[in-house]
C-alpha cells in the first residue's frame, strides 16, 4: 500500500492526481496527517508526504523501527520530490515525473540478493547475513537449503541447491537445527507458525510462557517464526494469555502479532492428533485453535501440525504450520507504456522466478526482471501449482484464468482496468 498524505487542499489535490497514476495500491486518507500516518504506518509499503522536508522528518521519525520493515518515504517539498528513507529513489523519480518536479535521490548501497530475500519472505536472519550477502553479490558460491519449499524469486547463478560445495550456506526453515552450525551458515526464519493456546481460568503468563518454551524445545521450533497465536474466543481477554503474548512480542520485537479467537463449536469439529474427553466438548483447544488459525492465514492453502500439544501447569500449547505454496501474480500492463504500470506490478515481476506471457508483453518488462528469470509463453497455472513463483502478464487490465488455482493468487490490475 502507498499512502499519500497532505495537510492542505492544494496538497490533497496533488495527492489525488498522483494516486490516479500509482494505481489501486495508492490511498489518500482523510483527516489530519499525523494520526492517519501513525494508524497506517504498519501496513504501508511506501508513503508520500506533501509537506516541507522538516515537517516530514518530524512526522516519520517517531515511527521508525527497522530499516527492513519501515516503508520508503518520499517528501514533495516545493519543486522537489525527495527520497527521505527506505530506498525510495524509484518512487521519488516516479512522483517527480508525474507531478513535474525534480527528484532528489539518496542512492543507498545496493541491497544484496539475501537482503531482498529476507524482505520478500518477511523473515528474520541469524548469522552474519551482511558477509553472506556480500559473498552472494560478489559471485562466490552460496548453497541454499529450502526444505519447506518456499517459492523463491530468480536468484544469481552462484546460488546453488543444498549439497553443493560452497563458501556459505543459507538455511530457510522455521525449525532449529539438531546440531551446531558453522560460522558460514545463515539461518533465514520465515513466519509460518500459529501457536494454539488452551488454558484454565486464572492461568498466569508464567504458565503460558513456560509451556511455550517447552513446546519450542520439544518440537525444535524457532519462536521467531510465530505468525499468530490462537485460542478459544472467550479466552482472548484472559490476562495470563494476553500478557504472555505481549511478553513474546517484547522479546521478539513484534507489536502486531495477532491473538485470534474462535468459537468452541467451530474448534470442536476440527480433527486433532491427540483428542481427549473434556467437559467443554473440545478434544484439544490448543491443537484445534492452532490448525484453525493456520487455515485462516493460509487462505485455502495447506496446513499441518508442526508440534503436538505440550501441557504445562494450567496451560496447553501446540503449533501448526502454514505450508508454503506457489504464487501466481496476474499482472495487467495497461496500454503498454511505462507510465501505465503500477509500482506493485513492477515489484511482482521482480518477485517471480518465471514470467509467462505473449512475447510483445514480456518485451515491455524484460528490463525489470531479475537476472536468471525464466520466460515462457504458457503454463503459468501449472507452474504455480507446482510451487513456483510465477508472473502472468497481459495487456490492459490483465490476464484472466479459469477455474480454481491451487496457489496463492495475486491480481495487479492494469491502468486501463481502473478507468
């Protein structure tokens, strides 16, 4: 999402003009700028502020958390479109072109393929990611282990499948390895896990946190991979559970991980690996809640129990995993000019390892593709269902596929489809 913020009528008029060119991801919120910016900050990919540069800096400074997760920020100040932070040079240039301003860019160091992979997967790295990224960028052999089968973008030729001799190894997994890893291994931990919590009345945060620690140890799970917590709906305000989730967020730098709640009758019919006869009629709150939460987040994809339930004094916890699946981006290129493409379309093209479409469409975007991206004339759905990250391109509003697709489907409508 691109947020366009302005405190004056003139600024709002320019923001609306710009939004028409940036596409459906662009939003011009109503009301004062500061509260709107604070409210939208966690979900923004980029922000454009029609304010003086000093005002813009004062607005965003309290919101900054991490350079990999903070949105890119562009400030439109007088005759200039200024890239303030977050690698927003391309957006600043786009804003300048649309509004007739001069772009002021910062030209930050080029991100390594490993940096881009971490950003795409919203993952955490453990190990010397900087040195590994530099080695990857320098062309040194790097082995990549991907045991869960995440759909990845095109990677440089020097990134090899696991098992090849390499100077560095990247391990993409939500599990803790059984043995100690060497200095030249970087673990990439994607957020795949949903923790289900069952608890009796009066449970303490210590009870829940203790059970969670035992679950992680017994199941070899890395708790940095937690994407959500889930429980019975009437337990979502239980102080011990709420405090334990907040404690986890504090230690893992997350304030947005949700605690999901589900009705008992819904959890009661979910098959679980370890059912028991309980007075409340739910065979296992922890396992059922974990599976139900994972199913919601998977949007129809596959889920599995990652760690069976562990019982503590007054709390029981279990973990379910959202299994990765292929990705199909349906991208409309508009009438064909560069100005007809949205920033999101360009981002999806770089996320794909295979681009499918007629030659005249592929030629329009070939310069945007990562080195090593495959190009094909057909077979997009089949490839996505096999676990590949695919972009299917077509003119105007974009391609249409018939029937259900067993992959994550993202639609990026071309400019013509928005008029």
